[in-house]
C-alpha cells in the first residue's frame, strides 16, 4: 500500500478507479479494508480510503490530542490536498461517517456530496 506523509505520520491509503473522487472512511478500530470491502463503485468513480491516526498501518500514532473527529477531518483535508483533489464525495461508516460529517460542516466547498452509514458521534 502507498503512504502519504502528513504531520509527521505516514498515512496508509488506497486509491482505485478513476473519475469522480469518492472518499469513504472506516469505523473505530477498523482500517481501510472495511470501506474498500463494502463499497464497489461504478468505474466512473475513484474510491479513496485511508487509515486514520492510531488505526491500521498509519504510523506512528502521533500526539494523543490529535486523536478525534476534528483532527481526523483535518487529516482528510491534507490527504485531499496531497492528491490534488479540490472536491469529492465524502462518506464513511460509523466513526468514519462522523468524520465525514465534521469535514462537510467545516469545509463545505470541498464536498460534492455526503454519504454516511451508521453515523456515530454527531
């Protein structure tokens, strides 16, 4: 798997397909294999997922004060910037849905659509 360097961490991510970017994030305690196994988009979509801080193969854990919805949404924004994606469909399952909602409320100009599954922590 490839990695994106941000804030002193190496974020493990998956980027498949082409077309409209669709970021779908995992739940608490999971990793990117969760959304990748659940979502099989049409070839017109580019599916991107990454391991949050303290999850999966993203290393190191980093500062404990950056484990939370807003910092995870900030990481999402940095990953979009690194991949040169200005706008995307944002989504997630459980905690990933909460991060997607946090991101959408804080950065609405970056969001083409919002897809949430089993949202946690509004």
